[in-house]
């Protein structure tokens, strides 16, 4: 198990973060550059609407993403630090990578 992963259900809340900017928009969520207010640490926060995940039957796919990331410990794989829910969203707290993403690199090939 990824030593940095911790299920943060009920512990973290959206108001614990300052949102800096939107890093990207995907098929079922948005990723934001955020600062954790109490430590000033920078993270990526992937926010997915729970209703949309249910409508599109994506819960199993998201669960698998969380499971895989939580078990990975490699310098080339983004760390997942936690998972929590807001009133209407599922949130994944991820390592902030300040470079190109894999999708952009592959598009250029």
C-alpha cells in the first residue's frame, strides 16, 4: 500500500483548500491546483460530481483508479494522498505535477 495514501473520508473538506487555478477538464471531472490552508502545501485536487458518476455508471472505474494509485509507489506515478466527499462531489487529493501531462506528450508524438 502506498504509504502516503490515507482514506480521508470525513476528515478533509473543500474549505480546507484554496483553489489556485483549474489545471484541466476531463470526461467526468476537473482538476485544480490547490493549497492546503493549514500547511501551505500544494496539491492537485480532482473533483468529480457524484451524480454524474452514478448516471454514467463510473463508480467501478473510479474505485479502480483509487485502488491502483493507492498501491503504486513509483517516481513516475502520481501519488494519491487521500479521498473525500463533499455534498455533491468525490474528491481525490493528488500529487501536483508541474509539467506536461501524458496526454499532451502523446498528442505531440
